[in-house]
C-alpha cells in the first residue's frame, strides 16, 4: 500500500511544471474511498502564482468528491526528503484526522512516516468558523 502511494507520487513528480525552481515535487493522497489522487507543483513566470504538489493533489481529491485524507506521500527530485511547506500543512490539516499519515520519500521509497500533528502542532482550530 505504501509502495503504491510512493510510486504514484514519483510518477506525479514527472509531470511537474517547475522550469523556474527546477525543483520537481510529486504528491499522492490516499483518500477515504481507497483511491489515490496525485499532484505535482505547477509554477508560473509570475513566481508567486505557482503552487505546490500537495495542493494539486488535494484539489484532485476534493473534485472527486472526497473529503478525508488517510495517507500522503511526498517526493522531491533534488532533496533527500521534502516535508510539506507551511501552507500545505494547513491545507492538509483541513482534510486530515489524527490517524492521517505523511510519508516522506526519496527515489527508493518511503523513508520517514509522520503524523500531521508532528508537522503542524498547535494548529489553527476554532468552533466559531465551524
Ligand atoms: O512541500 C513542497 C515544497 C515545495 N514545493 C514546490 C514549490 C515550488 O514550485 C518548488 C520550490 O519551492 O517546490 C512543493 O511542491 N511542495
Ligand atoms: Zn506547499
């Protein structure tokens, strides 16, 4: 299962549009339906307009009607391990629970497994906004 998610993230990384940073990233989410939703980073000539691999994967999951992330795998071509950036941690938190697992991968497979609470402790939560 982990291997399948890793392979999906690696395949997604090959689709990155990262001509500016030259830093391709791939992400794969296993949602509650058991299916895998993938994403790559998509950059823009107007640099702040690009977005991360995790964000692309989340959007695919949401548009498939899924709202719960069970597992996420992330891989970057040029870094040993690529923990999600701060913004993506918050976006992942929107659709994650206590049992959600984050797999940090290198080109050989899963190298580190974390809970989202490891990456985003004391996260923004309020009952006022729902
Ligand atoms: O977790 C991360 C960190 C960075 N990037 C992308 C954003 C940008 O396109 C490139 C360099 O930061 O990597 C991701 O996709 N995910
Ligand atoms: Zn990010």
